[in-house]
């Protein structure tokens, strides 16, 4: 399902290598402050090789350079939603860079049952060739590295038919997109639908082994949908200073302390002190929209797709998508007590699905998100409260071929103390025949705080 275009890519990448030897003019950008967070606007145009001197209050605060985008792979035909998108990036054990993307419907029925196409680069992301098609169990340095040298990552099992399970009495339901979510207490579900599904790789090993860990959360709920019961526990894992592992996950539904079900999903934090074999609830960020900015927030379903990072000063930072068909506001919340309590989420951007967070060794924190387009922002205040204007990876607006020029999902991979690669989808790419096809792209970004 991947078309190589090897000759085309060779010419393209050769041109990129030549172009990178030529210095690109530096552009000054004065921060646009006090922009309304309820309106989506285009940020800093950085569609091609770009160098920006970023100024706040007349003072130069960041120097940012973005390489020319490099094409990883191009679809050989028109693809429907869910296919040739949702990319991610990681290194393998041999130091090569691996990119994957989805080739399946964006639906519960696809969970745990598809293999992802991949591409591999051995020259830092400048050129790419097709890779293996089993991302989930490939020898990648993904997931989280534990103090004992093991790695663990979240995996998603296939949904199971309700008819094959002894289901308990439901506690509530809601209807979304003509499908009913029916909720049950986690502790009452069959054993195969409880717990957490992980893959573990031992120190020095190259093979991932699947396991089911214990999840201790008496108030948690899980749902059935279209006659199936999935186990969805998605999010970021981080190793805390004390060696424990903290998970920031979604979807999060639970029974409130008064016994009523909270079906407006939130973000849940869990902690493991035994290398991921068992997890206990640490805290929750319930859905609480800012209705002054998101006036339709009370009619939306949940907080979802949180990114999580433990900052150098110990602050726990989470950047959270709020549900909408296309894209609701991005929220940010922080904890200064190791995740026991979090601040009320505040809107930090008017749009964004599946935010990503990356803390560089130079102290700059990067967040990436999108839809419409793809944006990256930077923070250097140690708390993730003050962010730059968005740097735009793709043009979007009325002249775009599609309503969405990208799925908006990205992956971030550090390449140095002040640099990283970003991978994203481009729905407006023209192949050598002039046809519009979905493409997966990467580019390197360097950012220095001044």
C-alpha cells in the first residue's frame, strides 16, 4: 500500500541536501500577544526551510530554525480517513530512526488487529526506505525506560464481543455519533476486560512480551460500544524521580464520591511502584470546560488525548485536547505535588488534537498539535504556562484541497540538546504526476532560548 517513488525521492532529497548548504534568510517575528483563544488563526508561516528570530516585548527570546520537509512516504491512491495518517516516530536499538503510520479505519473495530507500515532512516531522517510492518513488537526504544533497565509500553488488545462475556449491570450510558456507550464498573467486568495491557522488554533483550497488569481503581468505569468491549488505556508513561512510573491516560470515566457516574470523561493519572506490574489511581482531571472561551463546551463529551511531561523542576505538565468533531481548545494543567493534585485546566490554544510534549535538554519545552494544519509551540518558563505563537508546518484555509490538510497527529523525537524531529501527515501533497495524495513528512527543528 506504499508507493516508493525511489527515483523521485532521491532527486527530492538530493535537492534538500543541496538547499541546506545555502543559508536561509532569518526572519524577525514579534509575538502577537492577547490573541483571542476562541478564534483559530494562522501562526508563523514555516512551511519550508525557515529561520525565525522570535521577539517578546521587543526582546529576542528564541532562535528557531526548521529544515526543509522531507517526504517519508506517499500514498499510491486516494485514501479514506484513518488511512495513511496518525504517524509516530522512534529510534530502534541500532540507532536508526523509524516512522510508522496507520492504514486502518479510525474505529474501535481496528484496535489491536492491524500492523502499521513503517519507514527507516539511517542518516538522521534525510532519506527513507520501507521498513517492517509490525511496529508494536519491533525493536524500538519507545515506551518508558525503567530504573531496572526494562522498558514498558501500553498496548491495546482486540475488543471482545459482549455476547462472549458475562457482563455486569450497567451504571449509565450516552449516545455519540449514533452509537451508544454503555458503562460498567471496572471491578465488576470479566477479568479479560480489567487491568492494563502492556508490553515489556527486559534489559538487553530485543523482544517485547505482552502482559496484563493490575489496575487498582475502585471508582473507574469502562464501556461497551457497538456490541464490543474494548480496553482503552492510552497516554504517556514517565519515570518519576523516586523510580516509580506515572501514567497519564484517557479515556477516563468514574463513579463520583457521591455514587453518581461521571460520564464527561477526564484525564486519569496512575502510579506504579513495582515496575508497571500494578497501578493505583493517583489523581483525576475531570472535564471542566472554560465556557467563556468554548461557549459550546457544556455540550461536548470529554477531555481526551492528554500529553504528559515531568519538567526539570519537578512540575507535572499535561496538555489536553477537548472533544470536538474537528478540534476544540487545548487546555493545560499542572501539578507541583507529584501528581496528587492538578490545577484547573486553562485554555492555552484555540485548537489541537493529540498534543505531544517534549522537554529538550536545553530546557525548552515543545508542544505539537494540529487540525487544522500542524502547529508547534515553545515554552521556557519552567512551568509550561507561557507559550510562543504557533509555528505552522502546513498552510490551511480556503485554498486547501481538503477541509483538513492533515490529521493533526504528530510524533516528536529528540536529536540533540536543542533539536528534534517532527513527523506529520500532509493531505495536500502532489506526487510526480501532479495528483493530490496523502504523504508522511519529517523535518528537523532547532530551538534556542536566548
